[in-house]
């Protein structure tokens, strides 16, 4: 083997790496690798190879695979290495198999038992190696084989094992959510782990779970805010710092989670305002990682409920990004500006010159991102400038994929915001001419429909002018040497439909042009079909008008050529053209009336015009038609004439589908044994401001039509009593709003800090004189202060787009708090109604998981009522300083026991600043509400039902 080189590898292996690095061509590199493969095939098959040599051979095989060559002959040796007792050899084997194999490889079955054994090993390094293999090689079928061991490792004493176990469970959830759906609560538990690495690994699966179901994790908002606050206050060890930024990747993941939880939720967003404002002030913008955190803060602000202070702070950060000399920061600024435009469209006008500079930048990536921004901020006042810019850029690029995207965006903007039909037609002509066949065929149909329908205001003069301008423009475009097929179809249709309408050009002129098109594009059958149909229309209109028709020689030769064509479609069109030319004026006018492309076609589904032919055929002895419904029971058509064959078929195999199962009629009265499990929880009348938008969308009794009053019981359990609501959502939705969170000051100081920062930055920048051309472009793009307008839809092809309606925060708040009264419940029997305005002091999911016993719950409630102003400090154990340091509103002490930590986290009363705990008595209302019962009594009397006693409970007589 030769002398040893560096890293305990042989000199032969180091020479291999050196020779490959010095190879001057791909052919020379392949020759070296192929020689190495032959050497390894010979040596790896030798008997009694020492473990050290086998380990090096496997590493050389990995190197061969990395260079793109096949090393499958050594896969089985890598699998054997995973069985070895030597830890170094075992880890090398696991590394090799994770690189060599995939989850569906045939050799996976040979290492499942080894993985199960190593997951139970006492050596945590072997356990970590097995968990790495689990994440890469275990598929959906083999998940149950290792799932119990992985769940057990969540409580391992080593933090590295717990972290990899969380990652493996997350991988299982991605591959087969149904296999681990009962274990997702473990992610909540690991969020409170003593090691910040385990906590950070838990954020990834929680992000996926929250993306799917946001409402189930609303109760964790305060926990995430508390964790993020402690991270930003440098409570984690220094090893988690990156460029003096405390755990920036954990901060970014937490901001992504908070953006999901605060979307459209004012109450949850208010908890985040103060902390996000602090992040805007504290983040260092001189490093890339600091700018990354600031960018994620802007994304979070654009998703949560709007706050003017945070929007102003985000605007200041975007201004710094756009004024930077770095293209990466400019790209981030343009992208962040596009996100904030959804919240406030006026923000873009403050940075109009910076946007124009990015639009003219030579960096193609930055220019594309700027066009995306312009696409989002388009309105009727600037659509012409933006679309023209997009078309110019589309002409200059050669990337067909992005050219297709630009063309579709131009078409969409032109359809929605076109100031006039003439401009729309001209724009579509440019798009078709330069984008070619990349444009969708539906766009061509929409253009033809627009020209046919005109302005849609019964203005024949304007419609005729529109069509005449389209005909003239298309005659000029036909002089181009090469045109796209889709565009030629539009041109042929317009010339045939409206070419001779105004009388400016003769019919022979158009027929000559169309014959030239059919000859020039003889290989395109679709274009030739459109050209022949256009010729038919022109000749039909001339014959209907009483004018003499003279076939041009080129037109006659075209017809003769198509009569012998291999395409049946072209043959049929040619025969129809010959037949139309030979008809009289009255017949032609009935067949092809002028300007009838938009008229509805009446279809005779019964084919009544064939009745005479059918009666004549039946009289001659033809077989009558048998409807399909009468033929459904026949096995074979030939069985009509062969009864013996039909009888034989009935005794053979039958291949008809089984009948559909009949729906089971469920009993209206639930069985008594299920009463305890389906017990409905009484709840107060709907006072939930968060659910008002849902209640408003439910149709009222008066909206059900003329069928009368009906009770809507869809999805409701069939049980008499008051309407119930989910108690799980009420405990978190009715919490008291807080003006401060986590003991930190309000966000009011954000504006002054950003103003001073901006003034200082602007004072350092040299003043550059702005050219008049840029000022004109900025005025055309951003000058319009009107809201986003849309072109009135005069035809069926335009796509409506919801206009942005800006509202003040007071209006939004008033709408959120408006109570929606539900229709009177005619089935209310006066069951007890519990009214509570305060959430439970114990986190409900911990009670469900059995983490707290009733004694602990009671002690936690008592402690929250008497303890001082100390909140849970989740990560104080991570800090290098003693636990007694002050934490600015967050308690610096942390229980060492895991259960105590969970109980402290589940007690929201301790996290309230000032340590005060508001307790609200729970009121129970026994018996019916007299006022509501009288109102329902009056309503039922109008329906013709009278109670037989003075008791306002209407159905007491019926139910006993």
C-alpha cells in the first residue's frame, strides 16, 4: 500500500486525488477514474482484507461516485461495514450507504435490523450514525419498524441524540403524515427542551404543522415571542452566535412562524409588535446575516395585522436596501417592497427613483425582480408605460421560459387595465409578433372575441372604426417575412370576417392576400384551414351582396390542391367553398350571414330535420333505433339474433360492475351508550370578534328562497339544546389585550430611531442630480395617485381582479368588534349557559397530554394568583452567566426539572408584565332567558304554532 499520507490515508489514494485535480480534460479524468475502478474491483474481492484497508476502499468508492461513475459493485461491502463492531468502521459504513443508496434500493432490507440494534446501543455515537441513516434511507413501508425506538430516543440523556431523533420524526412526518399523526404532540414538548439545539430543531416540524393548521397552534404565540425575546437578549451561549448575531437562524425561523400565526389575527399580532420593533432597532445592518434578519422582519410585518409604526420602520429598512451599492441588497429591497405593496400601495411612490434605477440596471436578475414589482403595482394610469417596458424587455431576451412568463403578464395587464380597445389590439399585436407561439391559444380567441363584440355599447360607428383599424394593421403586418402560427390564425379570421365590411379594399385584394398566406405557410394545416374559411366568408359576403365573384387563378389552384389533400379537414373546407360559390344569393345569406360571429347558435338536439328520412327508411324495412337505456341490460349486440349464445353467456363469467351500495339511513336518536362521548359543551352566546366574518357568511332564514323557513342543521349533532361552539378556540380567542408584551416598552420609539438613522444615512450620501428623463418616467409610473382602477368589462374575456380598498385602522377595528346576531334558535330548551371572559390559567394541550396531574394544575393556579412578577425563562439555563441575573421583565430563574419547566410555560399568568393576574368569576345561567323566549314565542306564533301553556319554552308540550 505504500507509506501513509495525511488523515491516515495511503499515498496511493492521495496520488489519485492529486492526479484527478491536475487532469487537463474530461477524457483524461475519466481514464484515471476507470483505472481506479478496475483496481478497486480487483482488490475489494480479495479474501481477509483488513478493516483499515476496507475502510479506505469504501472512501475511494465514494470518491468515484462523486465524479459520476458507477460503483455499485461495492455497495454490498458498505452494507457489511454497518454490521461491524468497530465504531469508526461502522460510521464509515453508514456514511457510505447514505450516499450510495436511496430509500427504494433493494439492499435497504439488509440494514433495517442493524439500524434497530444500533438505535438501542449504549454508545451515543453509534445511535447518532443510525439516526442519520434513518433520515435518508427509511421509506414509508419501513417506518413502523423503527418508529418506537426513535420516539424513545426523544428522552435520551445526550442532546445530540434528542436533536437527531426530532429530525428523524420530522422526516417521518414528511414521508407519511398518517404514520406519526398521533405523535405530533412530542414537538410541543421538545420546544421546552433544556438544550437550544433541540429547541431549534423542533421549530422546523412546528413550522410545517402550523402551515397546515394555524388555529391549532394559536396558543403558542406567547411562547414563541418569549423564546425570540430571550434569543435576542443573548441568553444563549456564545457558540450560537454568528458574526456577533445571536442565533440568527433560530430568529429567522421564529419570525416565519410568527408571520403565519399573526396573519389576519389582530390579537395575536399585538403580542408581537413590541418585539419586532426592537428587532428593527437592534439588528446590525452592516453584516449580511443582520440584513437577512431585517428582511425576515419585513416579511413578518407584511403578513401580520398592519401596524403603522412597524410599517414605517420597514419602509426605512427598505430605503437603506435600495440605496445600497450591493445588488443583493437592492434585490432584497425590491422583493420586500413588493410584499409591503399588498398592505399599502402608496409605499412604492416613496422609492420611485430607486425602482427606476433598478429597472435600468445591467444585472438581469435585478431587472426581472423589478418587473415583478411593477406588475404588482400596475393600475389604469400607468399600464401603458409598464406594458411597453415589459414588451421591450421581452424582445431583448432569448430565454423562452421567461419570455412566456413576460408575455402572459403583458396580456393579463392589458386585459384588466386597457385604457381603450385600440391600445389593447396594438399591444396584443406586439405580443404576438415578438413572443410567437409562446402565447397561449386562449389569448388569440379572446382577441377575436373583443374585435367581434366591439365596445359593447350599441355604438356601431365606433365598432366599425375599431374593426377597420384592426384590418389595416393586419394588412401591414402580413408583409413581415415570418409570423407565428397563432397570430396568423387571428389575422386570417379578422380579414375574412371584416375585410370587405367598409369597402376600402376589394374582395380580390383580400383573396390574393389569403392565397399568399396559404402558400407561404403550406406546412401548417391550421393556418391553411383558417385561410380557406376566410376565403369562403369573403366570397359568401360578395354573393349575398349581389356582386359578381371572379375566382383568381391562384385561388382556383389552391382549391384544386386542397381537394386532393391527405387532410380530411382541408378537403371538407375546399368542397364547402366550391359548393358555396355555386349557390344563389338568398341561400348564401342564410348559410353565412354577415357579422354573425357573436350570435348564439341554436342546436337541435333532437335532430328533427331527419324525421322525414327516418320515416321513409322505416317504411322500407329498416330496423328501428333502440335507445341506450333499453340496451343497458344486453350483454352482447350479437345476442339479438342468437338466443342460444345469449343463454350461454348468462352462465359464464360476468364482468359488469357491482351495484353501488345503498345509503344507510342513520337513526335520528343517538344510542344512549354514546351520550357521554358526544356530550355537547354549553357555551355563551357568540361574542367572538374573530368569528364574525364566518357568521356573516352564513345565509339567513330569509335568504333560503320561497321554500319557507328551514333550520340549517348541516354538520350539527342531532341533539336538542342551545347552539355550541368550540371551547378550545374560545379559551385563546377571548384573552385580554395587552399594551405591553414581555416587559418591553412600546413600539413608539421605533419611528424616532428610524428617522434619525435615515437622516444620518441621507446626510452621508452624495447628492446626485436627477435627469429629466427619469423624472418623466417616474411621473408616468408613480404619478397617478388614484386607486387601482380596472377597465369596465365589455366582453366576456376579461378577468375581474379585486381592487384594493384601503381602510383606516379604526374602521378595521370597528368592523372586527361588530357583533353579528345569529337567527333565533327555535330549539332552545333553556339549558345552562356558561359565560366566561377569561382564559384558563393552565395551557389546555398540557392537560390533554397528561403532563400535569390535577394536583399540579391546582398548584399552578394558586401559584399564578400569588406569585410575584416573574415569567417563565425558558432558555436561562443556556446562558454562561448564573441564573440569578436580571432579565428585564422575564424571570431569570428556571426550574431544573422538566415537568416544572412545562408547568411554568403552560401558566400564562406568570408571563403577564407586572405579575398581576386577573381573575374573572364564571357565571352560570340556570333556566331559560325570558326575553329571548318571548321573542321566539312571537316568531313561532307567526309561523302558526301556538304553545299550549304560559311557559315560554315552546316545545315543552311536545317533548314532555
